[in-house]
C-alpha cells in the first residue's frame, strides 16, 4: 500500500490495535477484507486509518485515502464518504469499548 503523503504520520498517542483497525475497515470500507490480505497489507491499512482518524476534518481525512480506489464513482462512493464512515465507526467502537 503506498502512502498519499510520504512521511506523514499519525500522532503516536493514537492507539489502534490490529483487531480494531480490521473492524473499522470492514465496517466502513470493505466487509470482505480479512486476514488473507496479509500482515504487511493490514499494517499499511492501520497506518492510514490512524492518519484518517487524526485528520482535522473529513476532507483532510479523505486526502489520505483518495487513492485507495480508482473507481469511487463506479460504486457510488467517494473518499470523503469513506473517511466519514471510518471516523464514525471508530467513534462507535471507542464508545462501545468505554461502556463495556
């Protein structure tokens, strides 16, 4: 997975486990993604999810993932919509975890 902005990183304090990242990605982007994607792929996804979650706005978050799909329009989706879903799912998971 290549990075849209080379060298850009999420804040170190943004903790996101592999399990949490996989859940966020599956709920917000692709429910068929799984361990078969491989460890390196998931580590790259986690890095970009952290950057999406650390972004100051959905528009800024969308810039991080705009390259993920060349065909956003074909599936009636956009990077901004996906960024908003990622952020919404992460918030729900954090809330659920805090309540349990």
